[in-house]
C-alpha cells in the first residue's frame, strides 16, 4: 500500500528510491544490480525538503521514495542513472517498487493544475491523489493499459523491429488499449494494423507495470491464423518469422517481452 507524504522514524534504516528528472540514484553503479541507499532519516536530512512516500517493503525493510530537486547534494560516489538502466538491473519486486516510485513522481510533476477549471491542485492528505480546491475534482495517477503478444506459427515466432526501437532490436508486438476496447479486441486490432495478419487461440500469460511513463503491460501469446506479413511503415521497420535457433537481438531478461519469447518457445516445444 502507498502511504503518501510520510516519513520513517528518524532512526529507522529504510531503502530510499531517490528520483530526479527521470533518473534514480544508484549507490553502486559499477555492480551488476541496482543498489538504492539504505539510510535513516538522520543520515539523509535532504529527505525533509522533498516529497516522500512509503511505497512498500523489500527484504524486511521499508521502502520510501524521495523526489529530489536540483539543489540537493548527495555523496559523489553515488550516481544518477536513467530509470531503465536501474530497473532493468534488478529483480521483479524491486522493479515493481521502482516502477511505482517513477509513476508517482511523474503523476505529481504533471498534475499541478486542474484539468476542469485550471485552478492549482493540492495533494490529498489521505490518499495518493491531487484535489482542486475550487471545483473539488480529484485526480489519481494515470495508468495506461497496453497489450503485448508473442505470436507463433508452427515452430517460429513473429518478431518486429519497431520504428522507436534501438537499431537492430527485434521484439514481440505491443500497443495501447483504446477507449471502449477489451484487451482481446486491442490485441487483434494492433496485430492487424501493425503487421496485417490475423491471430487466434489468444491466451493470457502475465502482466508487468512498465513505468515509461505509466503503462501496464498485459502479456499474451496467440497463434497465427492467416494473412501475409505487411508491416505498417509508421510503426514497424521490418517483421518476420524466426526460428528459435536463429533469433535476432531481442529485449533483455527481466522484460515482459523476454518472458513472452520464452513462453512461446516452450509452447512450440523447444
Ligand atoms: Zn478545478
């Protein structure tokens, strides 16, 4: 549970996810795993000047987030690293706590004025929300659902290079849910729009918060049902069927895309 706008006891050691400008502080940037600082409030007096919230627990410790500002000074051996670089070097639980912290920071930084009447918004004292003092509108953090799907045909998987992917990286297809759609409708529409094929036997696999900036990825696998691959050039550079012994460069372990590729491999008996 998220407890907004709160502090730990002064002498309690807690993990701090410290954020600023889409970056997180890593105390051991050379190590393979992301390492947030473990400190008491007395050892981190900067926390009294920024927004803090308790966002969960990790290995018996409370986890707090702190939204830093440009004037806060931290030890020189610590390093600010982009969110992705920290969160993709961690495990599932710390990833989800990091995702939570990032999304709360994004929410607070993009909700300063009321969308209905334009008055300044204030943070709610009892829940993670902002409230308009003039018209009483309450806004909560936005979460944008997306589908992501591993499609198989015989013993091959469909992988595509998106126009927004780094050069040479191939992944499974993904897309945002539009107003009024079910996840299954989104899946069929996105697959048809992006690569021009039909799918069937849609099976839900898992989900993952994806805080860039506020997606919730719902992961599926589906079987090819018909059509020729015809990439939409605005979204897809190239797409093709791949055998598992000759995969191109794909997303790193820890991402839902990598997990779906593994699930498809098991499904087709590899
Ligand atoms: Zn208002």
